[in-house]
């Protein structure tokens, strides 16, 4: 299971240039509910396609998933 990220870490990722802040915050605030990094990445792929997130948003979330997996 992934760990709960700190609010400060999420806000740092969400404040990157060209990132959809709300998308990053919402996804990463619940990322710890995923059973594995693989599951989180699958959910990211699905959400990114559904909501048409840009590359900067996807990368910020990927980095957050990596942090939650460490």
C-alpha cells in the first residue's frame, strides 16, 4: 500500500508550472488508498484520458505516486 502524502508535498507538486492544481491535489490526497504503485499508475492513466490532463499534470502526479511509494 502507498503511504499518505503530506499536504506540503502535494501543494509543491500542484504548484508546478502548467499543472492543473485541483487535479493533482485531488488525486494525490487519496493516492494512499491504492493497493500498489501499479494500481495508482493505472488509475492515473484512466483519469488522465477521461479528463484530458496535460503532460505537466500527469508528470506531477507520477512524481507524487513515486513519493508515496518510497
